[in-house]
């Protein structure tokens, strides 16, 4: 039987506020356990939550960026469940009336096609603490630093049909929240993670199968692996006569498989009711327009502009606009290179990205600045250096030897463009290789590459390659 996969994602993005969503406690990462949870976060008697206006502004920006409707009135609710790391015994979230609803994003797939993925809703909520199962056997530690940390949960429609589509959607949301500056997107620190709802059904069927939720996956690679395994597990289970049960599962990255965590709760299990300590949130048009005025140029618009302004391919533009920092770096390089967009793109995506990956650095940590790289590209275009010599210049800049002009001068790397000097080297190479000259004249044209290589070797890579080719052809023809 042919099976169809149905996937929906619930993405949790930690909002980049300095304080928590309902208290003034810090959201800084890495503090000692239980040093950043105040009386409000712990729900101690006599305290009241106060909504963080910055979190509201960030949620509005997300709604605008995903074409969603912004609710003029939304309500906070108590979601009741009892875990050791949830000190109040409930989580403040939004249920029936979320702040953002009914939007979409367009994802681009590996084959160049695009697909619309619906955004059902995005709601504000607080995070829980963290249970740490480490140290003495059988002992669990509770760290409440994350309790009350502001989150926006972005719930998709079940529009994805493969692990690849799910990853593309997750990457698109990751890119958006970082462009907007509302989330740092750091998956290792838990700032951006997702729950994947996965089910299968017979191909052609309109009825959804029973879904399993894979909880708290925090990398693109793990999301793809977790969904692929879950699809295979469900199909094998059904085809062997079993039944998929609605449950929450965890992904074991070491074994590459999911395992059951608990039976999946329904909404009524959480006993939602409006939080009596928080008034309904009312948003007027002025608040929406204020947020709109702060929106940056978003990835899709930037991609189109890069293609039009710099003559880039759709692929190159997609790579360069995937992250705001990469896009800004590229534009800095292109500006410093006098608008030379294609060469700037090649160097940013090639040599620079390779060096950053090898060193384990983010592009914001690059020892070669946009001005330095753009300055080096100008020396390629004005033929001061060749593309081959440029790699030596780049390496020296990377190692802290100064900008391109300093490196070129210090190492004597200026390209030889003096025709008479190049001709002299060509004459020496021809004289030293009479056999190859005869073969070339007899029709073995491929030997031209041999002669070019010998001349470049004689010039220590400094001769202008275009001039070498042109002059060699004339000399060998005569």
C-alpha cells in the first residue's frame, strides 16, 4: 500500500527580551541554577503577573512577517498540569483567543519548487523550568531559571508531506525570527525548538491518521531523522496489524529512533480557563503600525533584491539571505568591492565560509571584515592580483597580516602585467620545451595548458593569466 505522510510543527521560539514575560527576573542564559527565578515565577502567595510589553511587540512583528491576522483582543489562560519543574502547577499560555492567527509562509524545496505552509496560530506563553536527571542515581535536580521565560509558540497547519518539507519550514521560521530580532535562534541553548506531529494515511485518503508528537527536537538534522523514523515506525506498525496510539514521544539522537514518553493529552486534560490575574490583551491599530515601522527587509524581499541588484542566481541569493548576518556581511563586501556582487558572493560563500567552518566561527566573528574582503576583490578586478594570488592574500588577511593592499605590498604579490616581461618568460619556456612545441604545432592543442602552467610557474604565479594565454597563442602560432 502507498502511504502519505502528514506533518505539522509546533515551534517554540524564546523571545529576546531582557526580562521574563510576567516578571522582572533576568532571562540571561548560563546562570547558576535557581538564581533567576523570582517570587512571581514561582507563583508564591500574594504575587501577581505583569505582562511584558516587549514580548507583545515581538509577537505582533512575527504576525506581520507571516501574513497573519493580529487579534484586537486575546486572552491568557492557565494550562494545568503537574510536573516538578512547573512550580505553579500551571503554565500561563493562550488557548481559544491567541494573539496571532491565520497566516502562511512560502518554503523553497531542493528541486527549486515552492510550497505554501499555513500558520494556524502563534501564541504567547511562559516556559517551564528544567528537570536534570544527572548526578546521583535516582535523583532529579530542578532548575527553575527558565520558568517564566517568554515564548511564542508557532503552530503550523498539517501541510507538510515529508521530513524535507518540515525542515525547510523550520528553517524558514528560524530565519524569520532572527531577521526580526525577536529570537536568537540558538538551538543548543533551547531558544528555538519544535514538537513534530506526525501521522500517516493511505495515499489519496482525506482522513487524517492517528498522530504521535515527537517532543522538543532542537536541530534541523534531528527533526529530519526523528520524522523519518516515526513515519517508518507507524507504517511498519499498521502493516503488521497494530494500531498507532496518540502519544508523546522523545527522539533518541544516539540510536536515531523515537521512544514513548507519555500518552498524549487532549485539550480538556489541561483544564484551560482564563487567567484571573491577567486582563484580556487589547491591541489597537497604532500598536500594529508601530511594530510594522520597525520591520526590517525580510528574507524573501531581500532575495529578490539581491537577484535584481547584484545579478545573482536564485540559489546564490537564497544562501546569502538565509541569515541576516550573512546577508549584511555580503552587502558590506559588495559595497567595498565597488558593487561587484557576483565575485563578492563567490568569495563569501566559498573561501570565507570554508574558513569559518574550519575554525568553528560564526560570520560575525570573522577576522576578515567585509571592508577587507571587498578591498581584496577590488584588487582582483583592477588586475593588481590574480584570482589564484587572491587566495594567498585572503589567507594572510585571515592570519592577521593586515588588509589586502598591505599584504600585497609586504609579500610582493602584485600581478605582472608588463607585456615585455611576460614575453621574455614565454620565450624561455618555448626554448626549453622544443618537443612539446612541435607536438602543439602538429595539432595537440591541449598542450597550451602545459605552456601556461610553465609560464605561471616561472612567474611564481604573478603573471596575468589572460595575457599569458593570449601571448602564448601568438608565439606558438609563429
